[in-house]
């Protein structure tokens, strides 16, 4: 079951994917040859990396450890 915050996360992921695609299109259409010191081109590469990392973080499964004793005084969970 989705929650309101799940919808916001999905919207953020979609927005980041769209931005990454737009940057990829801009990189693809960038005039050649590209000098290694081309600030605009390097900025696009940097932004693409930032977007990819942000998407990786949002899509990563996070392990959240839970305590063995869920309630104080309830003893140790048996397994």
C-alpha cells in the first residue's frame, strides 16, 4: 500500500530520471571536438554523476536493524 510520502519519493525519482535524460541528450548533442578543459561539458558530466548517485540512493534497499527485544521486560526473542 502506497503512502503520501511514497508518492513524493516516486515523483522525485521520476524528476531525477527526466533530468538525467535531458542531460544525456545535451551531452550527446554537444559539439565536437570537446577539449578536456571545457567547463560547460565537464559541468554536464558532473551533474549527470550527481543525478545518477541520487537515483542510486533513492532506489537502494536500506537495512534497518530491529532490536531482539521489542518491548522492555519482554525477554529475548527465541529463534
